[in-house]
C-alpha cells in the first residue's frame, strides 16, 4: 500500500513538475520585458496596453458560433498576447499596489488562462495571480467574471485589484446582494466583474424571466475564474440555485370562477338535414378530446358574471384559462371515478390502473379547478420558478478556471464534472510547517480537555493558536471552557464576513486565541505579528482623518514588526483541529492557514472515538484498536497509523459525497436540456427572431395534426369526422369551415390541408390589418413569452412532483433515473404542445380595442408587467427565504438545503434535534 501510494505520488509529482517546467520559457520571456517596461511612464504603459487591446478587439469581431471552436479561436489570439500583457500587468501592480508578481504567480496565471485549476497554497497571493489572466482575457471586451465565496470578498478584491485594472484602462464592477438591476447591469457591462456564485447564478435565472432584452443584466458567459474553487464547485454544488414562489398567484380566481360555472348551461352542436349547424348553450364539451369551451353566448355571460369587459383581451388570459379549466373540472372529471377526496386533498385515480396517485397533480390549473369545485383548500405550495445547479451554470462559460489551496484530492471530480484539470503550483518559499500526527482519545470529553491544555500552553508561550471546529455549538463549548481558564479569545462562526475578516487578520498576534468554524474568515490572510492596517483603522478612520491614520499606521507597523519576531520565536501560528472533517480537503484548508510564505508553524488534530467520522466510518478499526490497546482515560493514541486510517475513512466519505452530487447532476441534466430549449426560444422571441414566422409554422402543424386526426389516410373520405374537424378548426382559428365552400365529396387530403392552412393564414393576415402590423407583433411577442413562462413554471412544478414520486417507484427493478427521463420528456412535449395551442388560439381570437375608454385600458395592458418578470425583479434573498410564509407573493431565491447549518447544529426547523438527525438527514451519508 505504502509503496503504491509512493509510486503514484511520484508519477503525479513528475506530472505536475513537467507541467510547471513547460511554462518556464514563458516566465523567462515575461521577465525579460521588465527592464524595458520599467523605464516607461505610466501613460506610456497604458498606451502600450491600449494597442494590444485594439489589436485583440479587431481580431475577435467575427467569432465562430460553435462554443468549442470559438474558445479555441479566442485562446489562440490571446496566447499570442500573453507575454506582453502579463509583463504590463506586473508593472502596473508594482506601481499601484507595490507588489511584484512572483514567478510562481506568473505560472499560476498561465494555468488560469489555460482554463484549468491552479492549486496554490493559502497566502501565495491568489488574489493577485488572478489579475494576470483577467486582464489578458478582458482584452476581447467580452467580459470576465471573478467568483468569490462571499460579498465582502467580492467587494474587497474588486477594490484592491481594481487599482491595477483601472491603471491599465480597464473597467471593474462588483455585484453585491442588495443591488438594483441597473447597478447590476452596469457592473456586468464592465470589463471585469467580481461577485459571488449565488449572485451570478441567480442573475442568470432572473434574466431568463425578463420580458425585454434591455432588462437583462448579464451579457454572456465567456470566461470566469472561481476563487476557492473547491468550496464553490464541490461543497456548494450540492445544493442547486432555486428561485421559488407561490405556485399559484391567484388562488382566489379559481374559487370565483368556480362559483359561476353552475350558472352556465351546457349546450350542443346540431346539424339539420340541410347541413346547417346550430350551437346552443354557453359551452360545449368534447368528451373525446377532453376539452370544454365557451360558445359565443357563453363568452358574453361569463364576461357579465365576472364583470370582465373582454375575455379575449390579452391581459385576461388567466381568467379565460381558469374558466376553461373550471368547465372541464365540472363536466369531465368525476369524484370517485377520476379522483377521490382524502384528508381534504384531491387525489388522482389512474385512469388505466385505478391506482391512487398521491402527490401527483394535474397540470395547467386543472388541479386547482377541481379543488375549487370540491371546495377543498387549493394547494398553493411554494414551488420552483427557476432553478439550475451550479455545475450547469458554470459549464455554460466558454472557459472556466479556478484556484484554491486544496484541489488535488478532488481532481477526479473536477475532471469528470467540469473538464477541469489541476496543476499544483510550487510555493514561493519552501513550506516548513510541522504537521503533527493526530491524537485520539476515548471520549470527546477527554479530547476537549487535552485540546484546552494545548491551547493554554501555546497562549502562555505567546504562540498564537487558531482553533478549528466543525460547528458553532462546538466553538461555544470550547469558548466556555477557555473562559473558565481565563484565557482571552475570540469566536467566529462565518456569519459576519466583514467583521470576521478584520478579526482573523489579527489571529497571528502574539498569544492570540481564535476559535473558528471551517468557513469563518476565509480568504483573509493571517500575518504573523498582526496586520498593521487593520489595527490603525481601529485608531483612526483613513477617509475622515488621513493624517491621524498615517500616524497610527506608522506606529503599528513598527510594533507589528517587533511582534512578528516574537511570534516567530514562539514557533509561528499553531493550528488546532478539534475534529476531522468528512473531507480531507477541509482539514487541509484549516492547516493551510499556517506556514504561509515560508513562515514556521505547526498543526495537530485532536480526535475521539466518539467523533462522527470515527463512529460511522472507522468503527471496525476503532473496536480493534480499543481491544488491542485497552485504552486508558486521558491517555491518547498517537501514531501515523491513526492518521492513515482516518484518511481512509475520509476517502470513503468523499467518494460517497461525489456520488450524491453526481446523482443530483444526473437529474438536473435532464431538465437542463429542457431549460436550454425554453431559454433559447425565449431569447429568440426577445431578439425578434421568432414571432410571426413561428406562429405561422405552428398553424401549419396544428392543421396537419387535425387532418391526421379526423381525416386519416386509412379511412374512407366518406367516413371522415368532418363535424369534429370543423369544430376544432373553429376553436383554434375562429373560422367556420362552411364558409370555405369545401366540396366534401371530391376533395382529397392534401388539398384539404392546403385549403385549411391557406384560409387560416389569410384570416391571420386580415387580423394584422385590423390590429396594425406593429400592434399585432407586440401582441405576439407578449403572448408567446407570457405563455412560455407560465407553462414552463407549470412544468417545473410537475417535475418537482415527478421527482418526489419517482423515488417511491424504485420497485420492479426499474431505474428511477430512466423513468424520470422518460416521463419528464413526455411532460415536456405536452407542455410544448400546450404553449403552441394556447398562443394560436389566443392570437386568432384576440380583439383589437377600439373605443377610447378601452384604448386607455390597452395602455395599461402594454405596461402590464408580466407575472414572471415581476417575480424575477425581486431580489429576496436566502435568509429571507428561510422564513417566507407560504402564500406570500414575493419569490425567494434559495439554496435547497440551507448549506450554512452545521451537521451538529440544532436544526433550523426548531425541532430541537440536531440538523443531521432532522432536516439535514438527507445529506448525511452512512447513517
Ligand atoms: P491567497 O488567496 O492565496 O491565500 P492572498 O491573495 O490573500 O492569498 O494574499 C496573501 C497576502 O500575500 C496578501 O496580503 C498579499 O498582499 C500578499 N502578496 C501576494 N502576492 C504578493 C507579492 N507578489 N508580493 C508581495 N506580497 C504579496
Ligand atoms: Mg484567497
């Protein structure tokens, strides 16, 4: 085992070494430009950058459509500009920030430009590394995104690194949680945009709910660098981004409509012996087609009963739709045949098997109509309005890159899911941190006692300690113990990013004790001896009183230098882990906070046999160990062997977590194709590429399918169901077939089809003249979008239910994923058909508004903000989502599980149970 690991390590080692070696000539070329650039004035540097920029922009005017070809094409152009651009960025950094990119940082920059992951340890200066590929890729003017783990870091990095970009003449933007759309749009319009993965992802979803192109804030997904890439693309990727809202905005409408249905009269269509048709009653029911529709007379009655002026007015689509569904609910669906009522819920009875289908809902408002009819509560659960996994969001970029201190253990996942490979970049200075083997105690209590002793000892010697815990609860427990020992300390729990960054920045001061959960203070550098800027800011506000600040800074600088020496003498920063995390990566992150840039330091993990990881994943081993050693109280086992078995257990958990994420992705991939299709159609509509043409194509399809259905080739023309054909044709297009003067005795199928299509198109042309071409176009676009959005939303709800239900169907050896794929595809096809039917029916019936009063109303219609866009406009956020009452009409953007709750924290649902035993149980493995 040992041997194999070493052999594998050697291979990997050389692979990474070869990788780095390949880039050395580029580094040398960049360095060679330094003397030449150093002597230029600021303006000359800028001018030189501008020349490259001009050149690049011209080169990318005509880009290939195909993503892969486009990436290759652009990459080649940029490769040619790499050396000079990197040299210019470095020079700009020297002049603005006083930092000169180290050679290893140049290598990191090259790796990022290649669209890979640069593994660089904490403190290697990744923030600065990113400026190289960002500036290079910004040359095309197509926008570069930099992703950070929180808003504070986005702001900090955009401001900090912004000095370099601005020096070079590039613009920088930064997305913050509370921003309005116009501010977002401006930020996305910049050459470089910093922001969190959530903001980027949610903006994408919200953009695809917008009703005009100019309201969209993003302008494409070209190149992105993800900082702390493992956190974002692996840990956070467990939970998809979801914008949710009440599934039905107008529950009341269904009750209102339901109340008038009994007042309507069912009619019928009759034909006298001369072939003259008479339609009676308010509505007709087509049992075969499972549809019901209002007659002319019915329209008038409904308008009167509901107090609506014109049901065919585009702003009333929802009402007309609800009426149609109400008619179906009353005339076609029967209690105890098609459905039953159980505990106040409508449960569908499968028409073929007679089985109950709890959890399933009819789509398109029918279920609500039946609920209204039965006077039960209309279920208005919160539903998904838009969703995407981070995986699929980030796979949209032409080029994706990432950086982190800890990627290698997850190399396989990066490769398989994102096509990203990892380059391990050597450190600038040799790493000399002393990583001590784990110690294992029998009980957690003993473990904590020992940990406290270690902390107290370091503290007394003036050595700073960073204590890592897996949960806020554990942090607080340790804190209480330290208080009893009268040791001064601070506790962080990853809630207040900015304040915590300030605190963590001082965690390297002499004798400092800082307790933090894993995520707390990430991205903040711990400088031994303290951070003088931070300390000076406590004394004086640099903005308000720059002089006092300068004086304070000078004072603290001197002090920090002296203090640093003391801390170095005490052994540097000590890392004390109080439990092993499920993934080795997270432990490595904690360790990595010490020993940066060649500093001394040490680390040690304290474990107990009661820890989750040991109990669940190393239990066999633990039992053997206890038997063999007969462990005594307060005497730990300490050996490399322990560390190794723990790592083995961790590898197991990592593999299982990978499986879980893959599983999530497999399901999202099914929907992803559908989402892409819908978003593509939306975009084409918005761009004016689909509209009239699309509608006329749909008209042809509809006629063809009507002819197929009622006048099939296999049936003798004498037996064609012409009455049914006429009825449907009239419903779709508002045209009476009788007027077409068809000679049913002689006409053949192709001629019939042709005739029906031509007359529908002519009829539509007539409408264009009546409405005015422009007006009709506007109406087409509006209806298409509105219908697509409503139906897509409805489809998402159906998918939610389908996914819930499918888990229960794992019987019969059927693969749930295959079932899900098949059924969701069927649902999708049905949805698509509904969109087309709906739009055509409406456009062929909509009435132009004529008198003045109605015209006024029309203005309102034009300003009417479609439902989905109104939803999209809201920026309700995660925290809010957690306590959004059901039925509240503001949508919320959420992550499905609340990722910030530690497994051992009390569950946010208030049950009093631990999260992992309650709502967190689904993400827990092995229990
Ligand atoms: P990382 O993200 O890799 O952990 P940071 O980007 O936070 O590291 O940088 C750590 C510290 O190193 C920062 O204080 C930064 O100012 C400093 N630093 C980075 N690169 C250089 C450099 N080339 N020269 C001097 N200081 C640097
Ligand atoms: Mg960083």
